[in-house]
């Protein structure tokens, strides 16, 4: 049984995407393990591909680093060839699972309803979902950022009680910033985080938005992390490319405090 998720913790999570074999992942986790003596304040999670979970979990044993999956199926079990359930992730040592990453929403056709089902499936199976939301470049340029964020948050959180909502993490990831080298400014990210919190207040319960950790994701690197983390609105980061090397990921972790 996982310890209860604290109120609005600082979290830096690495999303390795489709990179690193089991042995490469174990080596990267081993390098990070050696750095944990520096005892960072932020919680840290690694989300390797499914095939590397066991090896990374073994390499992280005895460290405070946490493990996460990158996706799960909404059903608990059954005839779903090629899919992975939340209970399988939990049994593999995962604390977290990413749901609604833009590469799945926009590249693999996941819609709001499916992301909402995955959030609930993750909680059913004892995982803390990292719920990704964010607008595309076309939506931002069309002045539709607010509409998109409100719709995505509403779809996931409507009907959740406050305890269930509090046991999630949100990652605001503008799609135009993911893997592009274009990072949202701290002010742009903070505006979106405020809107997400206000939506949670309306959809779940007044005041709830202030209790949920909202990470920023999109081209975070060691050079821009500190300025993002200086904003009170930004509780950490979901990091793709820069999480694939121990030194760059650790500099982001260190910037989080
Ligand atoms: C991500 O994959 O969630 C991400 C933010 O990627 P990158 O840091 O490479 O933009």
C-alpha cells in the first residue's frame, strides 16, 4: 500500500518515452542512485518504458526515487493484446502512471473520455496518476488555450470527490513546447496553472486547486528549470529529453530545491 500522497509536493518526473532498454535504463538509474546522497527536497520519479521497469526498479531499491509507468489500459484485465494494466504497473513497483500525454492524445487518438477512464483506472489500482493537459500551437494561436484546458480538466475531474482529486498530479504540457526546445515562459505557464486551479475549484470543490501539485512540462532543461521553479504556481516538472542523461536530469532536480 502506497503512503498517502502529500498536499502539493514538489515533484520532478522523467518521462523516458520510447528510449532505453532494460540494461541501459538500469545503468541510468544507477547513475542517478549515486547522486541521491545529495538529498534533494523534491520527490523524484522515473518513468521508463514497460520493458525497463523491473530493471530500473531493482536499480532504485533503497533510494527515495520513485517509479512510474508511461501509460496504462483503462480495463483491469482481459483480452487487450499489447496492453498493460494498472495492477501490472503497481506489481512492477510503480507509484505513478502518466495519463493523457499529448503524444498519446494527438499521436495515438486518445480522447478526453479515455483519459478520464485511465485516471480512474490508475486510482483503482493504487497508482498516482500524472494527468497531462495542454494546448496545441494552433489552439494557442487561435486564442483557445483556456477553452482547451478547461475542457481537458473538466473531463478528468468532474465527478471525482476531493480526496480522489487530491491524490493526483497534473502536468501542464503545452504541446508546442514538448520536444521542440521552445519553452513556455514562467508567466505563460503560471497563467495556465492558475486557470487549471480555478477550474478544479469550480469542478470539484472551492479551494481544491491550491492543494494539487501542477508540474510544467515542455523542453525543461538545466538552463531554464530554475526560472520556472521560481514561480509559486509551478510545483515541479515533467521532463522528457533532459531526463535521458543523469547529469542534466539531476541539475533540474537540484533546481527544484
Ligand atoms: C514530455 O515528454 O512530457 C516532455 C515534456 O518532453 P520534453 O521535455 O522533451 O519537451
